[in-house]
């Protein structure tokens, strides 16, 4: 019997086990949706689709079960470093809450420590946790910024997200090559010179 979907003991391990009761309920609902649109859910290609989608949606939205603050706190260290720390080109995959269609792209995150640093991988994990929820890109950007600012108390935080939205590419205006960019800054990054340095660094490609 599978274990319930729950917060892992270390706060951020990937969830591959599914709540059986929730999976069954989701599966029945997805089966009804397929029937409503006129599909035959008994045919070979679809007879297991409701179950697969029920498990997939739990995986795609597993961010609700993880605390991003605990991720940062699990690797906080005292360090007298007060220059910019940048983790760029962090892949994001999220679900638009308006149409339940994916949006995906890259996040670039920087902070200037004020006596405390965190493990570099923890920044990427924070991005992943907030991404694995029903989202809008604007809120996702701000949530990442606020989590790092409130937990590490740095001199400043900068977050830029560049993403493509399938709700624009597959439906609606159907502009396949459009990219949406959002940004949010605190503290030292509100100064033009610091912000410009950050933008220059994330735009530079190192070979």
C-alpha cells in the first residue's frame, strides 16, 4: 500500500508516492471529464489515462506539501561575504491557475548576504517549490523574493523570471514565440547601479 502524500522529513525530497484515496478521487473526476467531452474511456489508449493524470497532477503540484523556508534554514551558514550571489538559468515548470496549462522558462535569483548565506542548491529548490503550485508568474516572482528576504535577511534580493505560457501559445492569442518577463527587487537591488550589474551578469553567457 502506498504511503500518503506528505511533507518529507527533510522538507524537500521529491515526492513519488501518492495518496491512494486522493488518486482514486482524482481519477474518477478525470474519467468523467473525458466522458463529458465525448471520449470513450474504455478504449485502449485511454483506459489508464485517468489514473496516470491523477498521479501526474499530484507530482506537478507537490509544492504545496513542502515548506521553502525550511529548505533555506536547512543550510544556513555564517559568512562575512557581502557581494552579489547569483544563481541563474534555474529551469521552472509551473501551472497557470487561470487555464491549468503549463508555463515554463528560467528564473534568475540573486542576493547580497548580510552575514548569512545558504547552500546554492537551496535557492533552486525554493524556486521549484513555489513553481510546483497553481501560479501566475507575477506572484511566483514575488514569493521567491519574499521567502529569501524574510529568511536570510540579506542586504537585498533580485528575482527575474522569463517564461513561455501555453495559455498564450496554444489558445487565446496564439503567439508561439512570446516571452513574459517579470522582476522584483528589494534592498540594495533597488539602486540602479546594483540592479544594472545584476541584469548584466544574468545576460552574460560564460563558455
